[in-house]
C-alpha cells in the first residue's frame, strides 16, 4: 500500500514549494513471535513464551512493549539479563536516535543479543499499526498514540495464543490513555516489584522511576539557582552577555572549577558551590563573567569534600591567591550539554548498612559524590561498584543516581585494573566472534603472488630493537653502505593493512580501540593476538609483510633520494635495547648487523642534533618497569627504565619516517592530507612552569620552541640532577591536546621543528 505525505515549505529565497513524499505500508511484516502461525516470518522471530523471570502480575507468558521514556531513562533495566521478550517499536527507536545517540547504540546492542529476545517491529511501515498525525496533535502525542495502537494490535493479533501484551511507560498520561483503551499498562517500578527473585533489580532503576521526593523542590529547601533555558542561553551568548565553554572541575579543591571559552585567554575560574551550580566535570556550560573588580585567583590549597549531605553552606568560598594571579571569574548560569558517564567508586562507610540511601564516592576526584539507593549495602560496602547519574535537582547537595553493577572487592588486582580501564574509557572486552571470524587461519604463509607485487628484501640485514619481553614487534631498521660513499637506510613497518580491510568488523574494532594499552602485567591489544604478536610481528627469521621507507643518505644525514614500497622482509635479529647497545659498543664485531647498528646510531646522533638546533623540544616522560611475582603475578617492585643510545636511535628514525611520509602524502594527495600536530599552547599555559622555576631563581622563556628548549637545557641546579627532569615533566602538562586538520597543509608547518 502506498501513502503520500504532502506538505509545503518555504525556501531560503522565500519561495513556497510543495513536497510530496511516498510512504509504503506492508502487510507481510512479522510480529516476531515464535508461536505465531499467522505471520510469514520474513525476518527471524525472537519472542518466545519462556521468560527468565516470572511476574506475579502475569502468571502466564507475556511480552513487554516499551515507550520512549523507558528506553531513554531505564537502559540499565533493559540490559539486565532477566528482562527478555521485549518489543521495541520503530517509533521508539527513531525518537531515541534523535535524542541520544549513545543510548541508541546501547539499545541496538541489546537488540542484537539473541539471548535477550528483543524484537523490532517496523510499525511505521505496517499497514495495521501506521497512523497519521491528527490536526493540532503534537509529534510527541502522535508517537504515544502510535505506541498504544501497536500495543493494541499485538494484543488482538496474539489473543488466540493466550499471551499478555504489557505496555511499560512512566508517562502517567500515556498510561491512563492505554488503560482507558483496555490495554495492560504499568510503570517500570510496579513491574519490577512483581518479578520473582529480582529484588536487586530495583537498584538499577533511575531516580525518575523510583519517585524520589528529593527530585523535586516542593517542600524542600532550594539550594541552587535555576538553570536558564537553552533559548535564553543562546540569546545571551549571541549578545556576549554569557559565554559557552567546557567545565573542568579542580582535582585539589572541590569548591573551584574552570571554564575554557574563546573570549578570554585564561580559563574563567568559578568559585563556591552556589556559583558552580550543579555543573559536573566535562559538562558544556554557560557562564556569566563578573566585572573585573570581582576577579580573583585560584586558592592554591587542597580542599576535599568531607562534609556530609546538606550541612554545608553553599556560599562558602575558598581562599583566593594574591591579586597578581587574578583571572576572569564568573558563575555558571546554565547547562548546555551534560556529559555524564558511568562512574567507578565506593560507598561511603556507614554503621547502619540496612538503610537504603547511601553516598557514593567516585574514584575520579573531580566528580562530586552521588546519592544512590541500594538494598545491597552490606555486600557492596567493601567493593568497587559502578554508578550512573540520573539528575541533580536544585534541592539536593549531591546529584542523584542509581547502582549499575559490582566490579569486585577493593584491593583485588583484577578489580583495580578494571577500574583503571573503565575510568580511562579503554575498550577491553574480549574480541567478538565477528572480529575473530575475519582473521586468517593458522598456519598461514605469504601467498606466492605477494612476492610478485612486493619488493623482496629478505636478503637485507634487517633487525628490530625493542624493550625486553616485547612480542608485538611492529618496526625494524636496516643500514647498508653504498659504493658511492653514501648509505641506504630503511624503516620497515608491519603491514597490518593486508589483514585489516576497510569497513570490516576487525577494522571497526581497531578504530574503536585506537591503540594497544599496556598495564603492569598484561597488554590490551588493538587487534587480536594472532596479528599483533604473530603475523604482524616482525619476528626474527620469519618472512613478514611490511611497508618500507628507504632513503639514500650522506654520512652527515642529508637525504639524497627516497622511496616508499610494500616489501617482504626477514629480520635477522629481534634485539633488546641493551643487546643492541652491546653490539654497538663492541668495536671488535665486524658483522653486517653490528656495523649496521653503528651506522644507524651515528646518523641518529646527527639527526637529533639538527632537530634540536632547529628548536625541537625534548620533554621528559620517564618510563617505568614493574617487577612481577612469578607465582601470584602481582607487582612487587618498580624501577625507572634506563635510557640508552639505542632508545634515542629508534626514536630518531621513527620521527624521520613519520616526517618523510607526511611530506610525501602532502605532495601526492594534497586534498586528502591530514596534518596531525599539537597546536602552539597559549602563554598562560606555562604559568605553572614559569612560577615553579622562578621559586628556584631560574627564568624560563617560552615564547617560541627554541626559547623554551634553550631555557630547559640551561635550567640546572648543582647537586640536584632531577630538577631539570622535573621541569621537563611539568612542560608536558602545558602542551595542547593532539589536533588533526584537513585544511592545514604540511607545507605551512616546518614538521622537523615541531616534533
């Protein structure tokens, strides 16, 4: 069946045009029930009669239909393994996708889990469930009516199977209309209470569903100012009365926060709970900046939130610094976008574990405490748990949230590692079956046709230099003297692109992970181990596919010619930094490997000297090594890694390869070239560094790369060798976040001086 939607709209030029859109309706869409013998089941049916949890409200089989309100606010309830056989309407999915993309992805994940038995009905294209919008009817009311119509159709369609259709909604008006129409409709809380053996599931419900009286300001003391509407904020920003920026809470002082906005060089400081006005770290906020006479500086003191609940005066202000460090000061008047996430932490210890209301203390110090309700406090009190924030009403000292799951006992190694990964948003779940299905089968050998398409360098003396115990060897080098007195240098990178094709499940998962993450006793791989530690690891005496950059260079490190090609290599040695250093230092060794390493080392020294003279910065980021107990695998010691000349050698040639490839891409593909760099930080970013050095009587200039590099090189205190390292570490905190730009071209930036 074909329906036509006709409407008129006004163009930018003021013309009125008529738009006709065709809307197709079908009769052959399945209801999704395995028990139904009426539907053709063109798509796999999922709904069964075997619910995991029995309900006292519905002793027989029943299917759940959820509305948009439930999908948006009760996602943790829907993800619970006890909730099965749920009908998700197309109307609901479209609304959720429009309102919250991250929640939409979570719901799609639940739908794709066959064990959950969630079925999507395309009610907007089903002849029996599609409805037109009535005159003067809002979009929200029309969608609610569409949900009720679909529920009614299900009830009529499956009545011969004796299956109840239950509409779950927290919208009182929608529920009243459903009941009036003869439908079975309940709030999520009522349904959860009816489930047998699922008492703890109540903890997963958001505060809106629990009906927490603290979520309103009626009969409660109003503690915070009301946030302005988005319309008022937009008008205020447009008139420069208000400013927009991202809020950063202070780690050291819970009474302070900072907002970065384009109108001011320095961050705007916000002081006091009342002025912070319920903003949470990383929220996008609107601020009103005070007159200059009210500007103050940061307190510079450590102040932790140790007060309990509403007992603190919200007008309390931290002590301000001297007037010479004043910066723009203001207050938060509205929230443009909440960036709440799930938080790891612990419950505040209490003597009475039988009470249901508890204070949750997040692991991240910049997040305020959260009030939650749980009936499992006696078990969770000594555990790390995950909590989600639901709302922050004006009448509550802390935001309100709900318990999601228990991670494990505090102090347990696996628990603490998972907290670390979760807090830094590191994907660490095992690779999915679809990803593993895209891997080559072992044993694998290089196909014969690749030797025709690639340059064969297996007879070249290639070697790798990595830390001890490294199994994911992704780069290697070679050095070969040439008859004309120059030398050939090669940098070889494992060709992962041969195994990871664009758009595959393996490619999408690698994009999501971004990089491999190293913990003290394990590694979180970006790609499965069969690639990272085997087929794409340039192990010694094994044929491997690689992408190579090969340069002819003079003895002074000047590049004569360059080429890039796909190759097949066979590494002659997989060395550690210490082993490579021994071969370089032992002048009695004259084999090709030792001679090549010495040649690479000499070139690296000249390349580094040239970079530093051009103004390159050398910043300190000391690496550490953990000593692991052989039986328990627990870390028992830590030491700073000793840096050798070979560390610098590898670093220099990786920088050379990156710069050369960047220039080549910019030359050959100027429209597709992406510049990846750290933008120059504003001078105010260096205040901490300059002040720290000034305390010791050392002047640090930071107007240019060269000035900062020169200042750091000469910032030494006799008898204190770690002072210079400390300043370099502080310098890294002053830098800007990595930035990529398609518009900027490499020609505008001297790459060799900005590395």
